[in-house]
């Protein structure tokens, strides 16, 4: 669907932005339930998780969460890479 395409495009764009800023990025595009992906990210020790879903993206936002704090925040996709860098 168009929404899925928008999510993929947003994820790939943010991935490229973060790589360009020197951030190590794991793009988990496996066909798995979100819980499985989140669990794996926690096991690996990913410090900042970015979740791009069709609902939040429809409002121009992505969800950031810090593993050590468990807090989640919605931030605009525009500027999300800078926010991630700031959190690291």
C-alpha cells in the first residue's frame, strides 16, 4: 500500500541521514512482529530505537525510545536524525 511505501521511504531516508552523520544503524526490515524486533534490539543493546509506523508518520512523526530509560517520545521525521545524534 501507499502507507507502507511511505514508511519504507521514511525509514530508508532516516537510515541514510544517520549513516551520513557517522551513526551505526541497524535497519530491521524483517517480516516479523514489532515485539520480536524490539526484543532483538534490546538483546543486541541498541541504545536508541526509532519506530516508524504509518499512524505516527501520517502526522509527520516517528517514535524514539531510549533503552536505558524506557521513555518514548514522538519527534518530527524532519530533524529526527539530529535528535538521535543528540541522544547518543
